[in-house]
C-alpha cells in the first residue's frame, strides 16, 4: 500500500491523529493569514493607545467598543493579534531552518555515504563534534558572535540541526550503495549525481522526513528559548518567545495573560507538530506494515 494511502487511512482511524492534524491546520492557517484575520496590527504604533495598557481579557478599549478578548500587554497591544503575528514568525523560522538543514545535511550525508573515504571521515567527524554540544549551548555560542535577527537565528538553527540529517542520510546511503540496483547503475555508467538523486535519495527520504517533522517542533522551541533570552528575533518582529518574555516582568503583579496566552499558543503548536510527526513515523516505518 502506498505511504500516502496508509497515512490517510491511519488518520481516519485515529482520533488523536485527527486532532493533531486539525490543530496543525488551524495553527498554520492562523500563521499564514495573520495580517488579514488579526483584529489589530500590533506593530503599528499609530494604532496603540497607552491607556489600554495591561487590560484584562474581555475588557473594552478605553476609547471605543473594541473588546480585547485575550487582554493587552504593557504597550497596549492586543494580545490576540500579537500572538497571531508571533506565531507567523515562529513557524516561519522553524520551517525555514528545518528545510535548509534538511537539504544541507542530506546532501553531505549522501555524498559521504556514497563516496566514502576522506569525505566520509571529514563529514562524520564534523557531525560528531556538532552533536557533542547541547543544541541550546551551540546556538548561544553562535549568536554571541552574530547580531539578533531572523537570518542569523535561522543560520544558528541550521548549524544545530544539519548533523541529524547527515548521519541518517549517510547510514542509509551506505546500506543502499551495496545493493544490486546501485551496482547496476554504476555498471551502466550513470554519473554519481544521477545515482544519488535518482536512486539513493528516494530510498533515504522516509526517515529523513520523520526527523524533519520532529525537528520543526524542536526548531520552534529553540527559537522561542533564544528569543526569550533576548538573542532571537528583534523586538520589531517579536515571536512567541519574545511575547512570553515581555510578560514575565508582570507575573508577580497578577498580569498573567501577557505570558500565559503566548505560552499556550507555543504549546499547542508543538503538540500538533509532534502528533503529526508521530503518526508520520508509524506510517513510514516498513516494519509495521506488511501489505
């Protein structure tokens, strides 16, 4: 049975999987259409009113009938709008960093596994060195030399993630290059690049896609942590982590919603991605299917 059909059938028979898929669709739609569905542009200074600072959830604006369903922060920004925009940035950074790391790690791993020799040794030792450091520590070290910004945090996340794909791709390539169809392709005189792209890559993709799905959630979490520490995205483009940090100073005064609601949005995003990734892993694991 094709993987996509198993994937659809598995979702149809699992309430947890359906919940995860539906939640992920809602989150992605909210992030994608944030500029159109947000009640307010939270980064338009002209639309902010300091008199609306730290209004509790459900309170009305000081001037007008506007209701702030999730309250406002210390600058008078609508928290619902800020969360939608912050979710947009967090998801974008996580997906972009994972995509770049996937491509880079897969290319290096496939070349290392197929060519072997010095190239394989260099790539794998570099991956071992990277994996020896905790992810958050390596990201902190890199960002200490870089200025906060979307581009720099993506680079830091790519540096943290690429080794996972490289090791997996290299292991799969080593197994596949010894099989008869690869030897036949070599005997026919096909170029190494064609063998890598047409023969090795399709057989290495399933485990790589599972890792990528899990690493999106990891990248979003790491980005939120770095932004919370002030080393992530700039304040002019705050993500969920920075929104949580903005409300941290008000927690003791009882203004809980400034940190609580962005934290819940981050939690729901991570849960949804992990549920989908878990189902994807089960579907792509050939040992679980004998059709």
